[in-house]
C-alpha cells in the first residue's frame, strides 16, 4: 500500500527521510498559529499537538492518491504542488517493519453537514485500527477551497504517527 506526501522543493528527504513536525526545525509555523490558539514557537506548537493526542507531533500527513487537478483544486493547490516534490510512501513495508504507531484519518468537512466551520478551527481526526482501514476510493478534489486557510479540510487525508517521527529514506520514492 502506498500513500503520497509533498515536501517543499530543496528538501533532503532522500538522504534524511520525511520529517514530522517535531523533527523539522525549519517547519512553517504560521500554518499552526491560529489552529494552536496562538502558540508561537516550535516547542509550544509541538506541545499543543501532543495535547490533542499522543504522537501527533510525530505524525506525517499523506494522501491516498496524488493531488488531482480540477477547476477548484488547481486554484487552491497549484502553488503548493508547484513548489513541492511528491513522494510515494510504502506504508505496507513501514507497517511490516514496525515503524507505524497509529493511523488517523481527517475526513472531508463535507462529511459533517452540520459542522460550523470557521478560521482557526483544527481538523477532525479519527483513529483507525491500522493501515488496512485506509480508504483508497478516489478523493473528490473538486471540493477544494482555501477560504478557511486550511487547504486540505475539504479532502480526506491521513496522519501517520511514525516511531521517532521520521519516515526513513528506504520507504520513500521521489515521484516529481
């Protein structure tokens, strides 16, 4: 089973692996300021993440398929994709080797018709019983919208909690 992850160009993932937020001192903190209730330092944001659930700061976001272009997704995600390298992650091998501690899904907010979405809101996360519960049905990229400054709130993605917070290079392949 494979998942897909995007990292800003100029990364050293093929040498050092894919780093979780906890292990990435160069992480863009601005994405987490509002969601964390105004935490400003890397340490504070890691602490906030861990208060949500154990291992969250060591989790790595991944998609069940590469981002697909639609009229709306290209508007919301083109700049993100153009400035990133895409990696394929062999989660079957990772799981077999004991590197995966937990898997969470963040469903599309459209799956919750009565939700009151607002800026600064955190994602909805549901713990799965392992990688076998990852949904590989096509993602509806046509619903993408960044008006809440949470570009992936509208599409399903996964957080893979990884031992030591790093996906080693042997489990990844650079696709683009």
